């Protein structure tokens, strides 16, 4: 990778459409950065939207297949939906790096730490996607076999111009929602006898805790620099940038482990 920079490699991830190739590019970029073989490099321009494959077709959320987990088709539909979330999450993490690595709101002394955190998140998301895609194929399906919805990237576009808003909406709302719903999915899959899928979700759940914690940590850093009170600033940003509402029940224990206490999200319900 002589002559390349991390930001060019991260941009290549965003510009790669084929799902397995995108995940591989993400893991290679993360390995190059953590191995010290590439410098950060100067700013590059992030695309408005990352490259996407022809399938899955994107439809309105209400038209995504239902997930009755007592059937193989229902379990495939659930795992397909999770694969789509993880596929989008690769781009969310790498867009965070490409778009905000040189953001003026970050302390210069902590810029490398910020990049390392979010490259690590992107590496996790790529590995999650590969695990779920492999599981889908073992179940006789594949990623792209069913339609999916594109709501995750709407939030990314809405927060493209503000790092604090991106942190508030992506890890602290969207990923935190995963902490709320994943334990129930694990329990239902286990009850249906699908221990392999449940085991994959357990890995994702534990690692997503770290992603939410990273979002909360960097959000607090920006609030400390700007003089904002973190909880009230979070509420202001979510009200402005997030379409929809926060829905209980909340996994308060997991959210607390990620340093996201109820005084942040409770007033938004």
C-alpha cells in the first residue's frame, strides 16, 4: 500500500458497491491503519451516498418481509435485515472517518485517537456483516435475496455537516436502539432452536456496546470543548436531525454500560 493514505483507503470502502468486497476493503483498511503501514493523509471529499449493489432493492420500511421466527423463511428475513444494517454500518463508520477526521471541532492531540476508534468500529461492522452473510448462506439464502429499507443513510445525510449531530444520531440513537432490541431477538432465536444465529447476535450485541460508548465519549469531548451541557445538547440535536421518535422499552442497563444514562434520552420519548 505504498503511497496510499488511510483516508484514500477509507474512501475506497465508500466507493465499493459489492457487499463482500466492501467488507474486505474495510478490514484491509483497518489492518493497514492499526499495523502502522499507512499515514492518515490529508482531507478527502466524502461522497453524498456510498456505492450500493443492485440488490437488495430498497423499499419503504413497511414493505420489508415480516420475521416470524418459528419458520426458516422468517429467520432468514431477520438475518437479512441484520445483514443490511451491518452493511450500512460499515459505510457509517468509514464515512465518519472520511468526513470528520480533520474536523475543526476535534482536538488536534486527539485526532489520531478519534480515527482509531472509528476505524475499529468499521472493522467490527465489516466482520459482523461477514458473519451474518455467511449464516444466511448456510441457511440457504444470501444477502440481496430480499428487499430492505434505506432509512439508515437518511440519518447520515441529515448529519453530514456536523460531527456532534452525527455522533448523537448514529451511535447514540441508531446503534443504541440495537442494544434495546437485540436481547429479545437472541431469546426468540434460541427458543426457535437457531442457536447459531443467536450466537452471532450475542457477539454483535457485546461489540455494539463499545460502539455506543465511543459515540458517547466523543460527544462528551465535543460538548466539553464547546461548553454545551451534554444531555440537553443531545436532545437539541436529536430533535433537529433525527426523523422519528425514540421508542421504549429501553435497555437501561446496557445503555448505562455505554455511558448513555436516561437523562439523555428519557425526555425525548
